[in-house]
């Protein structure tokens, strides 16, 4: 579940020109992915990148059971032993006006499994979106987190948003390192020890 921002964001004028893109790494992903776009991992395996679907509830819950407790805490900021059915239903039935979510589906097994999920929660009033990315531990360090982030950034740019941001535990060094490489800036969150807010101006 998303955490409420610790600070208010000023809303820039929507018709004002956006600043130049500071990081051209995203240039090849100017639009949201179509359903079933193949994504090759660094070790040669292929997953299907697509939007999340209502039928993904069971696969999402199975994915959750494969996550180490440490990864769950890093993503949800607290400990969960399982992904409750109502929460899974909510995460798979998105409101396209305020959310976008993508999964990396592994169709080489039956039933198909989800190896990664990335989503944004859009705040039009603030002209920004909050992101979250989660990749199954055995599929990390293969470029999948960066691939999800590129598509989330492209989605926000296509919607004309000015900023993408998220909360990350400072101990989650791999995510902080990835976001730094992709051009995000970081600052500590007041009154939230151990939590950093990372931000990308679009």
C-alpha cells in the first residue's frame, strides 16, 4: 500500500513547458508497453512485459510467498506474512485514471508466474506520481528493475506529469543505486528515520 507523502508538492502550471530531460537513458521507452512485449534478461531468459490484469490475483499472491521477509519489509515498509486476498484483488484491479501497473510474466512455467511488478499512483493535483517496483529475489541483478522503471518513467511522461517519486529504505542500497543511475535525486524524509525520498523531474 502506498505511503502518504511526508511533504506537500507544489503544483507546477500544467501548460508550462517541461524542463529538458536530464537523462537520455529513457529515450528508447517513450510509450507505455503493449501487452506481451518480450523482455530479455541479461542471462538470456525471456519474460513478457504487460499491464497487470484482474486474472493475476493468484499469481501475485504466489509471487508474494516467494519473497524473503526482508524484501517484503523494504517494499511495504512493514512485515507481512502473506498478501491478503482483498489487497491482491485491489492491486490487480487498477483505476487507469489514477494508476498504471506492469508485470513481468514468466510463461515458460504452468501456471505462469509473475517475476516482477512495477506501478505508479498518480496525483494529478500535484502533477506527480509515486512509484513502486518489486522483483523476485532470484530474478534480481538481471536488468528487470531498470526495465520496469524505464516504462514507469515513460508512462508518466506520456501523461504529461512533471515528477516521479517514491520512498525507499536507506538500507535498500540496490534500489537507491539503480535510481541514482537513472537520474533520481535523494533526500532523507523528516520524522522518518531510515527512509529516503527519491525524485525524478520529468
